[in-house]
């Protein structure tokens, strides 16, 4: 049954997307299929920056340590970078410019300047080793890489064809790159929706990273879809008499090179005038301090981050009442985390978003009281652009409630994988749905439930075991801080489930005791046959998600078939 919030979301979204309204819709053709797009979307990210940075020019935009820069100041610096790239480094429209650095104001300015010069912002993973960075540079044929000193040092002595330009994270860090010409203004007359805009790399959790490339239409569409949803929420809060009275602000605890950091956090903020407080490195106590000091209204990170703040022993030392939303993306939240976050932050709500690099972050979302009611769901398809379907292996739509591959169609979807047409063809159905690789189903109200990654299903003697379900059961034990579940080969059963877990500080939990606990909560065949207790934090990807491949390689390397 639809909730009051569901009906409000539908009503307000219909209103703001009606003809003549700010988010009015038109039709564009992508991959031979007509899809909705925004009438009033800027033709490129360069136009987007020019319009909204001028509109919000006097408002504070980036807080990076002691640096505090307005939207107008950031745009002016990015325009100088754009000219320097064109005149000093010969950048031409469509050239790939790698950006390899930690989160900082200079990262943001380098990203904007690259796009304003007509380049393709190629977001290299800042956690990569030198060899991995070189792989990404060569894969996407970067002619130029803007790198901070630590990433540049990793590339020393490693063969690649790009020119490396080193910058630091001080307010003057990009000064050597800057010019004084009119490149940014001139490119407004040359850039359009079909021009190449960005390349982001897949996470690498299931193999070598691939470069997912998008045009300006795709990235702008994904960004505008988020802005439309924010406008809907603002209207709803206004109707309820709870409209915000302070500048919106967000604590950036996710990498800007990740699609979540890039689009719903960074790019969306430019339009809605949101202040961004940058964290170069995750620390739960420092996050709590910044939430208090900067009066942050919105937090987004991987699920573990909100949980670490909610359970931090120093949490009550800080005033966190301004923060109304604790969003997560990148992985489903364990169910008990949802309740814990709501209890710890009574002035805010936990939120969950679902999107991928290849969809430019749009997909589904679950918010506020709906998330509390259905904490196991990633929510409904994100209106107005997303068309979501559950497909079988042949690409046929499955009935409501049936488990299949979650597939997304929208103008925000990426164009393809750089230099990998085979993977691109495999990623799309003939009618333009992107196959996410996630298994899930839709409930009667259209809420999406992710069962597992398609490749993370363990088949034990013909019985399918969803890793996420087992992980949820393990996380429900109060002594468990982290865990990862994966399959091991078994001569008799084909595969058996295995798990690695880390206990909370000061807690004790033997593998035998954990198995006994699980026997009370999940079917016997789902209980991990092998368990390892970790002594330290599990390996992470650059997004701060648990790196399941690395965990398995570390703990299961000596496991022979049982």
C-alpha cells in the first residue's frame, strides 16, 4: 500500500515536471529509444557552471581546511585553469585529462577547468597504486594528468604516455596552470550535449577497471534529476512548515572521483547553492566535529560511516541537530544500522540511494519514514528520468516479485566503456536498458530490493545463497563491526559459504559462537562453513566499501576444497 509520503512525492514531482515548469520534460532519442529529458537543462557542464556559479556567486561553496571559497571565486579560478590548459598545454576539445588527487578545493577547480576548456574529465582513482594509475591513463589515452605530489610520485618510473602536471592543495596550488585568456567564454559557443564530458572507472571489485564514458547530456541529465528530487523535497518540507532556514551544507566524506561524490554531492551543490565541507581522509570523530562546527545539514557516505558516527563514544559531545539527512550509497545498509542511526540522530533521517557509475548515479532512492518502514529496500525508481525493469537473462521483463537482473534506462546512462565495444554491447539490452549486474525484485509498491550482485550468488548443492542476506544476519550480532561473505569451492556441494568478521572493540566472539547464533536466524545451508575472525579493519576499495575480492584473496588463499 502506498504511503502518504509516496503520494506526496508523486503529486509534487508531477507538478514540478509539468509543461512550463522548471523541470518540464521533452523527449530525446538514445540508443534508438525515446526517453524523457529536461527542457531547461543546460547544453553542457560548462554552461551549467557559468549559470549557477553566477547565480550563487556570493555564497560560500568550498570549505577545505583554512580555505573558504565562494561559488564566484571557484568559477573564476576554474576559468583561469581552463585557459591555461588550452593555451599552455594545448588541450583540445575531447582530449582526456586525468585528475589524480585527494579531495580538495583544487580537485574541484581542476575538474571544472578541464570541462570548461572542452576537455574530458577523466577521474583516476586516488587510492590506486602507480601501476593502476598508469593502467587507467593508458586505457583512456590521457594526454595530460593533473596530479598532486603523492599520486605523481607513485607514477615515477612507470611507463605511460601522459604529461604529468603536479599541483598542491594550497589556495595557490593551481596557479602555475592558470592563464588569463577567454577560453572558458569561447568554449560556451562550441560545447554541446553530444560532446564527450567524463570518464569514470568501474570499482574494480570484479576485475580490471573499465572506463565508463559519458557525454554532457548524460552527466547534466543525471545531475538535473537529483536537483529535481531536491526541489520536490524542498516543496514537501515547505508544505509541512519545516523549510530550511540556513544555507544547505554537506560533509563530503566520499571521494570526488567516485560517481556519488561527483554528481549528487559536488555537481548538484552548484545548482542548489550548497556549501561543501571537504574531508581529505575519513575519521568518525573529525566528521562529528565538522558536522557541529560547520552546521552541516546533509551527510553522505558509505553505510559504515554513518554507523561509526552513530556509535562513536564521543557523539554526545557535539551538537548535530542541524543535520537532517544521513545518506548512504555504494552498498546496502545492514538492517540494524537503520534503527541505530535513527536512534542516535533523532533530528535526522537515514536515507539510501542506489545508482552506478554507468548510470551517472541515478537509479532509486529510499528516504525518511519510507526508509524506516522498508529498511531493506533501496526505494523506488528515481523520477522523472529513470525507467527501471527486472529482466531475465534473455532480456525479458519479469513479473512483480520475481528476482532478476536490475536494469535501468535513462538519458543519464553512460555511452560505453572506452576501447571495449564488446563489454559495452554486453552491458545493454537491445532496447537500451543497462544491465547493472545486481539481482533484485520489485514489491507491489514498486520498491526495489537488491538480493545480491549477480556474481556474488553462492550455489550450494543447487541452493542459491545471497551473500547480502548472510552478511545482514552476521551484522545483526551486536559484537560484529564488519564482515564479508563469499563462496569457496567444494567438491561435494560445488560451493560453500565462507565469511570473515571483525568484532567491535572490546568484544569477543568465537567462530563457533557466531555459527550457533546464525543457526537461530538463517537456514542451515546458508551458515558459513568457514569463518575467520579478523584482527584489523577489512580491506577497502577507494570508495570505502569492503573490497570483497581482496578479503577473499587474503583469507581464503590457503583453503583447499573441503
